[in-house]
């Protein structure tokens, strides 16, 4: 299908108020963008940025994927490696269903918790088994601040957003973290606090492809491979062979990689075809029954 026609077909599926970007297959393909270019919350898509930041730190010699998390972050849980945290196999659990957390978000949406409170509210999991959760990525964010002596926002800007030419993307400070409803995305911390645009989400892929000659890849070939080094996971249709890498969902049968995210007021996703290089990103108003992941799998995925 012609790129413009494919993009128009995608737009017809979207809820009112959505923003989107699409880039067709092939080198030099034009990017099609619809909607305002205002940065919006992308929630768990943030995990891809943090994971890329960890891999960039490995390239810089600041840590190794096989290092115990606690060796790079004093006071962190023991018994797990950085690689396990990246793939949600460290058993660090989650907090998002904790009654105290839910009550605090409801009563004080603009006053997010810190890592200590998040850790205290997290129910531990089983080390070695995949269990998707946000707690581990909070620890990865704190670890990056520890080994770089920078705030997470500063580090991601320098090492990820700037090299990928993601000029409209930010990991927020408290004063820039509020949505129109008064909710601070820092409630999701390094697991989901970032703001971005669909066009910037597509530019993120340039870190792995050398597609932008003005911004050479910020990741070595070894770390590009580590990004996609994955473990099997359980996920419903439209997934065919779902796996999880370093902060990224992968389906070898559909030949896709990317991530979705959802939180108060917004949902979104970005996916790229491993087969063709075509990519698309959406940010939609929520709550809604619309599934960005399903829409992008239908647009980009190979028949499974």
C-alpha cells in the first residue's frame, strides 16, 4: 500500500484528539505526521529510553549487563543482575496495584512518591521468571544517576534524546511533569514518566540503524544486539511469539519491536518492522477501548 494511503487508513481508526506519525519502508522514506506537535505522556514507552541509557552506559564502561544491580546502586536489592532487571526477570515485583499507592495517586496526583516509598509498596516476584513490573526500572533510573552523577533527565537528554534528534522529548523535572489534569507522570518514575511526540518516537529507532547521518548511532553493535536479546513472555493476540528484550517488546513471527504505554489521560505505542523498516507511533486520549498496540501490529506486522 502507498505510504500516504497506509497512514490515512491508520488515522481513520484513531480516537478523536489522537496524534500519530508513520514512516514507510526503505531508506529516505518520508515521515507522515498528524496532529499538534506538543509533547505528551508516553508512560511505559519510557522503558525503552531508560534501557537504551543503560546500554549506553555499558558502552561507556560505567557498568556491565552481568553486574549485580546492588554493585552499582548501593542499597538496591541483591541477587539480580542488571540484565535481569532490564528484562523483568529480576523478581523485583510491582507496586501499581498496592492500595496505598492507588489512594495516594487519587488524593495527591501532583505529589509523586520517591524510590523508597515505591520499593516499600512493591510486592516481590520470583527471581528468574518473567513478570512485567515497574519497580525494577525505578532502580535502573537511580542506578544511572549513581554511576553518571547526573539527574536521569540530564543523562537521557545527553545520551539518548540529543543523539537521536528527539528535540521534543523530555524526562521531566517536577515542574514539567504535570498533565492538564494535574497528575504528575513522576508517579511512574523511570518506568513511565517521559513526554514525547509520535515523530520523536520514530526518531528513537535511529539509535539502532544509523539512519540519520547527522546523528550517528549512540549504541555499539554489541549493545544493539543486547537491546533485542529477549525472553519469552505470555501476551494475548494480536501477538504471535511475544518476547521481551531490554525495555522492548519483540515478536519474531510478526517481525516487530517497540513498546506501548498507558496511564491517566493517555495511551500510546511505537513499533518498527524488523522486516521492512516501516514504523508508526500513536498517542491517544484515554481512557479508551482503543488499543494502540493492536492498531500498529495490524499496520506493520507480517502475517503470523
